[in-house]
C-alpha cells in the first residue's frame, strides 16, 4: 500500500525519525549474514560502536551455543526470504559486547537493492516481560499476589537528523520498509492531530483503509471517550491542568517529554474493541518546536486473555483452598460428636458381659450404627461437593415413573424420621418423566432429611410432585422452626447454617448440593419460609412429562 503523496523531504524526515529514534533495535545484514547497519538504539542496547560491528557476522550478537543452529536457520531463510515473526519461538537470546545475554523477540523482513538482498531484523529486549511472566507463574503457584501486567519498553526520542541529498533515496527505501513491515501499529499526526501516516498493521487491526483516515481524521476516531475522560482526571490530579480537547489528553505526557507505554482500548470500524499498549512521542524540529506526534501500538488481546485465564485459575485455586480449610474446620467439629458416641458405646458394650445386659448392648450398638450413618452422610456431602467443584457430575437422562420413585423413597426414609413423624405424599398429572433418576433421588432425600431434622416430633413432612407440559415440580414442606428472611439469602452457600440451627447437627452443605444438582437438570429452587411456621422448598424442572 502506498503512503499518501507528500514532499520527499517530509516523508524522509518521518522515516528517518522512525529508524534513528525507534525504541527497538534495528539491524540490517547483507546476503552473507554480515552487519551493514544498526540503528542507535541497537548500538546502545548491545554496547558496541558502529565501527566495531560494520562488516561483522550477525553471530557476533548471538550466544556461541546457538551459532551452528543459527547458521542453518540463516541459510534456510536466505533460500526462502519472507517476512516472519520469530517472537513465538522459545529460547531466543542475544549477547551484548560485555557477554551479557538477554531474551529477545525478533521480526524479520527483506528487501532488494539492485542485485543485492538485505535482511532487516527488528529486535525487542523482552527481559522485563520474561521477568513478569515468571512472576505471574510464581504468584499462581503460591496463590498470593495479583497478576502484574507487563509491558514492553518502547520509547521514542524526539530529534530528527538531516539526511544528505546523496543518501535521501536510499534512506527513504529503508524507512518505507520499516514503516510498512514493522509488525506493530504505527501512526503519525501533525501537531493538530490530523493523521499523516497509518501503516498496514493499523489497517489490518482496525478495519479502516488509509484513504479513509489519512489527512481527514484524528486518532480520536479509534479511542473510547469514556476512557479518555478517566485519563483527563488522572492528568488533572498529577499536573493540575484541566485539558479540554480529547487529543490533547492523549499527547499531554509526550508534550512534557514523558515517555510512557500505557494501555488503551481501540475501537475498530465494526465497533468491536481490543486492548493495546500505546507509546506516543512528540516529533520536534531543530528549534525544539513540536511538529507532530508518532504513536506505536501493540495489540495485547492474547496477553490479556492469558492474564484473565491466570486470574481465573488463581480464583479457583483460592476457592478450593478455602473449601479445604472450611472442610477441615467443619469435619473436626462434626466428627467429634459421633466419634465420641461410638467410643463411649463401644466401651460400655465391653462392660455389659452378662446375658441380662443384652438390651443395653443392643441400645449402644444402635447408637454406634446411627453415629456411623451420620459420619457416612457427612462424608458423602463432602464427596458430592468435591465432584461438583471438579465438574465430574454428569446428567444421565432416563424415563421412569416419578410417583413410584417417590413412594419407594418414602418407605426408605421412614426409619430416619424423628419419633412419630410421617411423610404425606401426593402426585398430580402424568407419572412418567425424562430426568436423571439418581440426582433427583439425592435431592428428595436431602430435602426430606432437612424437613425432618428441623421439625418437632410428630410433625408431618409433605411431598408434592406435579407433572405438566414442559415442567416437573417438586415441593417438600415442613412445619418446623422456619428460616429468617436474612438467612434465606445465603441458604445455597457452602457451609451456611441458619442462625436458629447452629445447635442442630449438620454440615451446611445439603442445600448447596440440592441447588447444584437442580441446576444441572435445568431446575430452579425457591424457598418460602417464616420463623416458627415451617419451610417449603419448590424446585421447578424444565422437562417433558410423558
């Protein structure tokens, strides 16, 4: 794509600024792999002078252990030269004059002048990014700190060099290749913000053609106004200046010669958004007056997704750690009573050795069985929660007779009810349903167990099932202690116990499991309750009754 028509002197000046003041290393080699040119940033980065490197093989800047491998790569590249990004390859290192090694990202492209082929390498020191990645991994392992954003250090100096006339055309070709093949978004504006340059990477990332932008628009076309208002407030707090124009907000720091890399949100032509790291430099003439601005932006969408995934992983790990901690606390409390009962009953059974003590032995054996069943229920609750958290619960649908299932369960549950308690069951509508029989059974048993436990002796537990087109409704009602309005908001939370139920045996996991099982079967749980007037739990499943 051609750049807009402008005077050669103006274009050359802009491209010269990019080459000589870019905050990334730029190295040009000939077809033999010997260095023919390096920009000032690269010389400073590697610690060499230009005379020390001119004519030297590119392996001078590569650790010795990579020389053999690099020569093979260079041979292959020269046989099939094309623009490529090597940043995704692991283990890329460069070597400074003093022998220090540092990790790099490298973009390669080539061009031809006459019969000679040249390769341009764009080199970015990613030491800071590698350190940040290591820190994120460390934080993820230790579950302790926030994931830190890492940024690449792209700074631009502001002065321009005068190019002699006999090198103007050659410099123009160099800079045009850099501008169009840099692999990052580059934009240049005049001092009023009108865009003069809009490179192909910007076109690819935003969906705007250069003809729609150059000479007509400002960068504000791509920026979120709300985000800029936040930056306006930050600038006021930092510098005490009230900036009215949005473009001035964007370039205020570069006017003050503050070179930063900040995260912004850019808006594409189709109105979708993506995050970038943006560095803006003020371009000045020999007198120090600002003649325009240059911005380099890097799309960090993939990096943000990675960081969000790490944060989500950290969140889940913390939740799991909390679950384990609360499990230990709850288990130590809930296991103590039944284990004490088992121990004392076993001790007393040993003392009842005569035949007339048989009734006492049976009484304590029943206490042991009851306590073991209680421990089994507690462990089953914990195992169910663990499977739910790990996503190991799968819904297995089958057709069965709902009324027969509930009648069977009421028979099994009679032995676990309190003294003189009874279950009243009623069904309405068709009896055959398509559901997960096992999950539904656990839900009913959990709700009936709670209804019995929180009701007085001789108080009934009522079960109602209703099948109608597209829905199956399950209701379990008791006339017990009830639940306060404030406690009802937290009923489905793990380990939650109502304020009026702290002295009643339980783990606080039953209703959490009920809610999760219901959710797996497209069910919605409702609770209607008043203190001392009982509770009714209604679960509506979206299903087809036959």
